[in-house]
């Protein structure tokens, strides 16, 4: 890693530029905040190596993929089908929201708060 410095009085300040490759999503933001609060050394290493946004984007994509997989599995396991949607839309929405909450809890525990 090659870091350049600029002189500011008696101090040498590193020239750090953080580039954003693409916007990070909800789970990437949660991961960034978690690292900043609970793992400041890892957070600083990622910032200094210019890999923070790359890391957060990867976590966001992985969390979204994991949630989709878990939601499909939970919906199948609980019998949430298109037939239920046609018969009772409000019940279908309630059950899908429950599946989403469970999937989100698992994805956060596995990918964001580790």
C-alpha cells in the first residue's frame, strides 16, 4: 500500500481519498455503521486501504441474496402460496411480512453483525 503525505505545519497528513464505486444499500449501510461503532480498527483499515465501500457493497448484495433464499424457503415451509394470495390477500401479506422479518433477522446475524 502506497500512501502519500502532505506537510501541514509540523505534521504530515496522509492524502486519503475515498472513492464511492456505486451507492450501497440498506444492509451495506448497516454494516458500515456496525464496523464504525464496534470494530473501529477494522473500519479504519478498510478506509485506509480504500476497500470500505467495496466491502459494504458485497455485504449488501450477499444479504439481499440470502434474504431472498430464506424467504422462499420459509414461504414454502409455511404454505404461503399464490392460492392463499388469491383466497385471502391480507393473510398472505401478513405471512409474507413474517417471513421477511425472520429472513432479515438471520441475514443480519450472519452477514452484518459478526
